[in-house]
């Protein structure tokens, strides 16, 4: 329809009024909020003040809740350390373990053996000292003697020192602690009573005195001397008589097997002799025997005893016997 009507102008006025309101009201509202923010007392300022301050590095904490304080306060908020990478070292590494010294191995580890090389190469030069009398419990005897020698001049003292050193090496290789009564490091002696005490002084399990005999040239062979029971004066060897006999039997058998040396044909019986006049046995507090490895005045025995290879066999027989004594019952 195209003719004039009254409603049309009225709609135009209403449209203009709505448009004005739509423009003015938002502008006024925005201005009011801006003024409140500048003033610092409005809700916008309060919201901004409630936000935590950033760290000095500019990083914003991800967790607004406070962390418990540890150590010395610095005023700086620190982030928790990340979990360590598996297998990576953390903190100061522990110190490296101190290498342990090798411990003695072998079947004789922890056992102590006293070896007594009979006499001393220097005794010849100290007659006054070695002739002094000492108490052996049931009597008195010379402190020590020079020993014997072969017809060619190879001395008993040199022989006994060589064989005991060889035996020491064999026993040490099996883990034993070996104590020498003398090792060529003394000008003379020691006296027989000191030799007897050496086993107890070393807290030894067993002791052995090595000798060579000086019998008439017609006799040959070796023998082992066992202690008789002596309870007299300062001597009381009751406790060692039986274990010493066991040691003596082992020594007789092992020495014979290692060297081929026959039992003595001029003394003892079946290679065994029992005596009560030797201070080294009377006064001993540990199982102990003597071995006379051969007769140095006999030509056949002398030939063997001056041979280094035979002396090694003798040392082997001695070490085998001592090892058997310490490892069997």
C-alpha cells in the first residue's frame, strides 16, 4: 500500500533512540572501569593486586601455593629440581672403595709355623756365648753348639738354614705364616731355651727344628726325635707329647717319601727316637720335634745333603708333613 499512514514516523524515532543507547552506554561503562583502574580502588585493581609477583627472572610461578622454606631464605622463589635421570649420578659421588690387600690363600691360611734352623753359622766365632749353661728343666746344658759338618767342610748350620728357607717358601705359598728362630741375621745362637720359647712367643700351631747328625761315618740315614714327657723344674711339656708324636710320624713318612733317604741304621728304631735331654723339646709349649736329616759324616749322606736338588726334596718332605699335621686330625 502506497498512501500516507501514522505508524511509520514513530518506528524511525524508536530506532534512533535505540541506536544512541547502544553506542553511549558501552562508552560510559568502559570509561568508568578505566577510571577505577587508574584510581586503584576498584575491582580491577584489586584483582591485579591479588596476582603474585613474578620471579626475578621474569618467570611466572605455575603454582601460586607457597612452598615450604628450606635452608637459608633468599627471597627468591625456586622451582623444584627435576627428577634425576635414571642411571645419572646425583649429588656428590661416594668415594671409591679402597682396594683391599690380598689375603693369604691356600689350605694353611691362618696357621703359624715356627722353623728352627739348628745352630748358627756364626757360633764358631762366639765360644764364650754359646758355652754358657742354661736351664732345660731337668738339668743344664750349653746355650748352643757349633754343630757338625761334612768331611769337605759343608757345615750343619749352613745346611739347616738352606733347608728351612726352602721349607718356608713352600709353606708360605700354601698360606701359612712362617717364623724363623734365626735367619742368618744373628751373630750367634740363640740359646736352646730361647729356641724352645719361640713357638709360644709366635703363638704358633707347630714348631720344627732341623738338624744334620755327626755320627760315626759307618752309619747312615735320617731319624726324627720326639719329646719324652718332662715335668721338672721349669719344664712341663705334658700337653705336647701326644701331638708331637703324631707330628713325628707324619714327618718320618713324608720325609722318606720325598727324599728316598732310609731310616737311620745306627740309632733309633724305625726312624724314631725319644729323648728327654733336649731343652728345645723339654721347654716347648707347642707341638715340636727335631729331624736329623742324615749323617753328615757318612759319604753317601753327605753327597745327598750337599746337593741343592736333594735339599729341595728335603724341604718338600718337611713342608708336606707340617701341612698334613695342620690339616688332619
